[in-house]
């Protein structure tokens, strides 16, 4: 069921941008390296089944605020690869904090938007298990979009600010983690 839910959420996120996708203009002024930082918020819901990460089968959940920093590199035409790090703090619920690192690959769409997928590794600590509880860790997978104001009715060809919407999962699809926020590229 989680696999179906994650696949449906990822498809819903990607459809609006994919419908308007076109190869970005390959002008001489295009930057090949784009560092970025951002702030996002969302929820993380864990299954009530134990996966190989060893998370107790309780069905933990929590609301998060997350900082993200990374760098993208254009490798060929609209294709982008990158790496990013994240640090999250639980603001309500069972999660104390999360942090991780992921590789990204994506395609520029429209004037300045991005459709991406990512794979990485994440560590999670739960408030509900006490102050000296261990960290749980495992692979993380996700997909999302970064929407530029240039593609949402703006007249500019690009923007340093993007609206980011993504959905991640941890382990063998034992959680769902929808997040939204703003990223600024340099």
C-alpha cells in the first residue's frame, strides 16, 4: 500500500511540470554549477511494521522543519546532477531530529524549473524513545519538483528562488515524507 501511495504522490507532483516541459534555452550565460540552500516543512509518517532499519513497530509520526543545502551541476543540455545535505528538527510528534545526504539527478523543465529524483542515506532519532535513544538509519528515496516563478507566469527567463515540493520514503517504503518549501540558488 505504501508503494502505491508513494508512486501516486510522486506522479501527482511531477505531472504539472512535465506537461509544460520543454528543453531550457542553452544560452551562453547559463551557469553550469548552482549551489543552493532552502527551508522546508512537512510530516514524516512511519509504518507500524519493522523494517531492516530496526525502527520499533509503533507507527511514529511527526511534523518537521528542515534546512537543505546542496549543489547542482548541468552535465548535458537539460540534465542536472547534484548532491545535498539535510538537517530536520521535529516540532511536534514523535521525531526529535533527522539528518541525511543524497545524490540527485534531474531534468530542467520550462524556463527554469527542475524535475528530480534522489537517493541517499538518512538518520532518525525519536523523542518517544527517550533522551538517550539510539539513532535509526537507512536508505532514502524520493522525487520532486522545483518550480521557478519564471514558469509560473513571471516574465523573467530565470529566478534565484524556487518553490520545492517533494516526497521521500525511508527503507523499503516503510514511511512517507511529503515536504514543501523554498530554495534559493546562487
